[in-house]
């Protein structure tokens, strides 16, 4: 077992992913390639659904935050597993629709929905809009009224929580670009407007405090603030909030220095706090929505690369260059995110070499990690970066005109192409002159 149970080493000394030899996968599908163990994703979906229902009640629903990994097949998995989804753009809505995802179980997010986004989502029959601000509320109210419909919404509320994660992925603080803050009075203002707005049914509230969070405390703190706010709405407006979406954000184990979170336990702990708070505050337990992204898909993934060369700069550092980099995984360049890497064809050897993993772009910041523990490498080796299922493919670009890698899904020992490797023709498909 390496970091997670589905990563292991076989008798040839090769890395296996869900029991399949990673070196064989690289041979069959080429590199770079994203590999996904579908069984892990499905198991995670089941864990969340079971725990949510058990601890919050039968109507509780986890949504898959599809920004973490978005392609047609993933919506089919979410639908089959009985989850809802969080979509954040017209593009994600389009893919969900293409996959046949039930529109009534889609929650439409985003801090700046365009008129076209709003129109498309209404035409599609999206179940719930998560409204970010008063301008959006007004635009939605007008569009819904024009169509003669009443649109169900949640309001995105900023609880004012600092969850101690990377600044760029922290969203629950008062000065966030997302939502309306309680302390400034803007949250109560938008609640009152939503209650009064034509074409709008205010079903509930949403908060999301950030991502890659390992402690339960920030979630409980946010939940406490939200439950208090629900009580305040009842007292001030006589209005009952029926649904509370607690967002996503639970962390994932990327390296042996990270803890492994038991998501069922985490849901149970948050539920205990929420139920106690509701009882104390005289608030009826609302329908609870959870919105995990990373914790459903990250661990399922690994990226396979081919080593192009090793450069040792005496007295400084060693570089291992691979045939991908920041275009397929920008997370080190953006957040200095830490990963576990290994040489897949010699995975049984000790990781006693220190190296910086360099991508192939014309940019010094194009790194997948620095000072990483790995086996000594040589040209032609297959290098695997583990736990790349979330925010890799979905954040990939064509920088330096590198085609995006394919997504290969493994299920019970069978490998299928879920997303094809981009071709050079794909890279010019939209070039008009
Ligand atoms: N709900 C909302 C409203 C969100 O904004 C997000 C993530 C989620 C749910 C899911 O959070 P998760 O369970 O995945 O932590 N690109 C960054 C992460 C950005 C997260 C954005 N919002 C990264 O690569 O770390």
C-alpha cells in the first residue's frame, strides 16, 4: 500500500493502480495519461451517501462538486450512485446534460452567472440555483418571472471563517468574493429580498469555507454560525429555512505526512454538532446538503509520465524531467501542493533520491514538486504522481500547445478510455485564420 489501499507494488516491482500494472497502462495508452480507479470513486460516493443519510436523515443529499473533475462519464457515475451535482458554469451544465444527469438534482453555483448562464440553466430545468449576490437575484427573478416559473434557490452566505488552508482556496472569510457576509448585514438583506422576490422560492442557505481542510472544527464553527442565522431569520422574518448546504472541503491524503480522513466519521461528527445546535436554538433540522469534490475523486487518480532525462547540478539540485507538467497539473505552480511521486517500473526500490520534478514547458515555474523523495530515475522510466484525480484534468491547459492527456478509467481490472488524448488537430480546431 502506498498512501492509499489501491496503490501497491506487484511481483515485478511495478506500481499497480486498483490491481492493474501501471507500466502496462503506460505502454497501452501512452504518456502522459490520467488514470482513474472507478471503484474508488464509487466507494467514496457510497460512503458519503450512507453517512449523510444515517447521520442527517433520509432526505440528506451529497452533491458531487464537479469542478474537481469534469467529463461526461463522471456525471453518469454520480447519477448512478444517487448523488446530486454542483455545477459552476454553463460548460459544466452542458456536460451534465449531455451525460443525462437529472436536472432537478443539479445545484448551479458561481459568483458571476451571466444572462446566458441563467437562461440556459432555466431552460434546462436546473433544480436549484445557489445565488451569490443581489444583482444575480434580481436578474434571476426577472428571468424566471418572464418565463412564468418559480425558481428554487439557496443563498450563498459567508460565515466569516478562516479554515487554515491555502489562501487561494479559502472562501468563507468575510472579504471573500463569494456570497454575502452575515456580520456586515448583507446576508440578512439578501434573505429579505429573496423572500420578497417574484419568481423565487427561497429554500435555504449555502456556505463553503474552503478546500483541503483536515480539521472538523472549522466546519462545526461554520455550521454553528449558519444555524444561528437560520434562527435569526425565523425570528426577524417569520420565515423557515428548509435546506442547509454545508459545502465541501474535506482534505485528502496526498503524501505520507498528511492524515487520512475517515469521511463517514467526519460526516457523523459534523452531524452531531449540527443536530445539537439545532436542538439548542429551537431550529428544526433542515435538509442537509454536502458538497464534496476533492474527497470523492482525488485519491482515485494517478498521472503517468515518461522520464525524458535527469540533470544533476553539483552542489545544487537534481532535476527529473517528464513529458507533462503544469499544463496537466498546475497545482504545484499555483499552490505549492505536495504530491507523492515514484518510478512506476521500479516501485519496489527505496525512494532515497531527492529531485525536483520538472515539466516540459518553457517556464522555470513549471514544476510538479521540489525536493521530492523518489527512486533514482533514467530516461524512459515511467514516473507516477499519485492522488491526481481532483483539480488536475479539470484545471489542465494547452500551454505551449501541449495536447491534454487522456483520462483512462479502471474498473475491476478493465481499462477504458473515458476521455481521448487530444490530437494536434484538436489544438487548431477553433483556429479560423
Ligand atoms: N462547493 C463549492 C461552492 C466550492 O467552491 C467547492 C470548491 C466545493 C464545493 C468542493 O470543494 P472540495 O470538496 O473539492 O474541497 N483548485 C483548487 C481547489 C479549489 C476549490 C474550489 N471550490 C485546488 O486545486 O486545490
